[in-house]
C-alpha cells in the first residue's frame, strides 16, 4: 500500500506516543488527586484530544488513500477501517467510542465526567491507540 504518506503517518504516530507518555503519568496518582486538581484535568483533556485527533487524522488519511472514501463522522472513520479489515473490528469499535469522547471534550466540555476520563487514562483505552499504530504500520507490508 504505497499510497500512504509514511512521513505523515509517522508524524501522527509521534503525536500519539508523546501524548500517551504524558497521559500515563496520571496512572501514578489517585482518582481523588485527579478530581481535585484542575490543572491535571486540563492537561489530561488536552493530551486526550491531541492523541485522538492524531489517530483521527491517521484514519482519515488511510480511508482517503486506500478506500477512496470520506466518512460522515470521525467515529465512522474507524468503523470503515474495521469494516474493510484494515484494522481489527473490535479495535475499530473501541476507537469510534474514543472519537465520540473526543467530541465531548471539544464540543461539550462542560459535561465532562472526570471520573470517566480517569478510567480512560488508567484503563486499556490508551493501549488501543498503541495497537492502532501497530495495525496501521502493518498496512505498508500488505
């Protein structure tokens, strides 16, 4: 799949990994500490947005170049990758949920449940972004 702009992909992968590194720091603090520190919440919000945006940009690039399609929504982009077996179907569904959470962060930030955000940060959701990088990287080998 030489259609993909590898430099663009690697730049997005770098953005994801830098944000994941910063987000993993929050796994070292308690939920109470997180909920009582607005600065930590702001940093986590920003880094989740950056990581998810980079994954979305990657997804849009792959869908445009490989499938010649334009998804109607960001979550739908990941679903297209899963529907066409470009990434694991279950991973595509989880990333679609993450894209929806990103929309909440950006467009309805006053409704954010920071306990839920903490769960995302310390749970397996961040690993999904790493797995996304791995699976997209494998597309060039096809």
